[in-house]
C-alpha cells in the first residue's frame, strides 16, 4: 500500500514546488510504526538536508538534545505517551522547532489540543507524499518568515544608520586592501573573529562582508549591539524565554541566538556585556547550546560568531571588567579596522558614495565635491570616523553646500597639539554647540554616548 502511495504521487511530487527552505531543512520523524518511518524517510531524504527518525518519544528527546531540527513530524497515538502530551511537555521546557502532527482522527477536539500543544499543522492518515511535503513547506515558510521579520525589526530598532555602508568596504588605500585580503582568508573558515578599531570605523560592514563571503551567506546575519540593550533585558533578547518564565512572559519567544541559526551572529561592543552574562556567552560558544530563560532544555545551535569592540579588552581583563577566559576564547582571529585618518584618500571615495546615496534618499540634488572640499576632507582628522563623515555629508546635502570649516555640527580642523588634544577640543566644541546635550553630540559625532561619557570622565578625572 505504501509502495502504491509513493508510485501514484511521484509525478505530482516532482512537479510541485515546495519552496526554498525544504532542501535546507533538518527533520525528525517520530512514530512507533516502522512502515510509516520508512515511508517518510524515503520521501524526505532526497529532498531535505538531514532526516532522522525515532521509534518513541524517549528516543526523540535524546536526539533533540544532540542537535537542532527545523521540523518534527510526530504521530499522535504512540505507546506510553501521545504525541500531543510529549509536545506539550517539550514546549514547556524549551522546544522551539515547528511540529507537524500525524493523526487518524481529524475531530475538532484533536485540532484544539494540537494548537494548544504548539503544533504548526496536522495531517490526516493515510496521506500522500505531497501532502506531508506541503505541510512541511508551509511550516518552514512560516517559521523562516517570522524569524526574518523579527531580525529585521530588531535591526531597524537598534541600527543608528540604516544605509551606513551595508553593502561593501569602500576605499583603495593599501590599509583597506590589506583588510580585504584578511577577510577573504578568514571568511570561508568557521573561526570566530574579533574586530577591533575606533567607534565609527565600519566594523559592522566588516562583519557583514565576512558573512557574505562565507558558506552561510544565504542564512541570517543578526547584529546585536550589546551597549544598546539595557543590561536587565539583554539575556532574554539573546537567549529567549519559555512561556511563564517571568511575569509578562505570556508566550514562548525565540532569542536572537536562535534567529541566527545556521548563520552569523555579530556581537558589537562586546566589552559592554555585563560580566554575569559573559559566563553564559562563554558556555554558548564552547557547547554550541542555548538555554532560554526558564527552560530546562538546552537548544543546539549552529552559529558563526563575529565580535567587535572599540575598547581595550586586555586592559578590561586586567581591571576585572571582562572575563579572561571569554577574551581568550573570542580572540582567535583579530582584524583591526584602521581609523579614517589613516586611510589616505579613502575619505574622498567615501564622501562620493555617501553623496550619491544620500541625495537619492533625501530627494535633493547632490552637492559638488570640488578640489577645495577634497582638501578640507583630507586635512580633517575625523574622530568620529566614517560615521561622522556620513553625517557631515548628509548635513551638506540638506544645506545645499559644504561648510569648508566643518562648523555645521562639527568644529574646525585644528592643526596644532597632539591627536588627543585635537579630539578633546573637537568633542567639547560640539558639546558647546548643542548646549551640553551628550545624546545629540554623540549623534552628530557618530560615536556612542558611552564613549563621550568615558572621555569626559577621563578629562575631568
């Protein structure tokens, strides 16, 4: 009967498009009937990235602890424990994969129980190959769209610049070419990468380039700014939580670690992560498992980690602000991104690119970058780096001209004194221009509020 079922539907299955996710999916089949497991294995093995089977819920639980599955297909009527009972238990302790229930009874009570237990769909036995494949395809489409939507919402909420060189590293200087060469060497490897450099130099651009040149390019890239999320919320943002984990946790929620499943997780400003959370991050890196808040189960994850900091982590380790074991674990391959002042004529290429993009976005005519403007751009030291340059070009587009002394939200170039003196006068001038508002000053300078606070503290300490 099963052979007939397969032969009758072979033509239909081959002619049906089951979406882009099926070939990348990992599936676990749970059924006590050997014949049904064999049928599903033959149906799915040629179409999915990985397929495994379990004869009972105890075996299934062990396999879920060992690796991540995108889809679980389970029979409802099994010895000792029904599929719905097992699914409800797993949801309570931390189980996030999509579940499709197989049942011989399509009554309303079963459907309600399936929804309550967290099943994405159910199929009525007996079924054809294309029915189960369509159910899997629907579940994969839904889950992947939800993850992409959540990741995009997070990026839009946290990103300070939505068009800030997301596409490529720009510049022809020897310095940036060396950086490109380093990226091309490290990107194909699974190695964790630590990006260092001043604020605003484009470390997220570097991280995206690493992701796009890796074999994970078709999977999510999830950026997280550790300094932008309140310390008491960072754990749940990263790890997620189960229903009832704390007051207000009315439903289970995947964290950003799970949103990055199969892709790249970019942890920016890693030096700002609370010390208590650093130990949990270390475990994730070492064990490749995530325990959502309130969960009893650790969820296996497949993630490539890229970290970034503008702080001196070695000094932070010596002062006890950053865990030494975590530092040595993330400092496998370090790439330094030079400040804009050390990148020769890259500032002019970047200004041209920003002018093109921003004039289009704002719907305003571009401002000509003539020789006098180029000379000014090259003579200025840009303490806010590429981000400050982008803000300066945007102001110029709005004004319809380039202020040659850079006084529109930025102080004039100062030729005398050390670099630290120049930076100090520049930041203080901007603070004076905005009436001491540090948030507005940080926006104009293209650096974080914490950077301004830290520098002000050192200057008045």
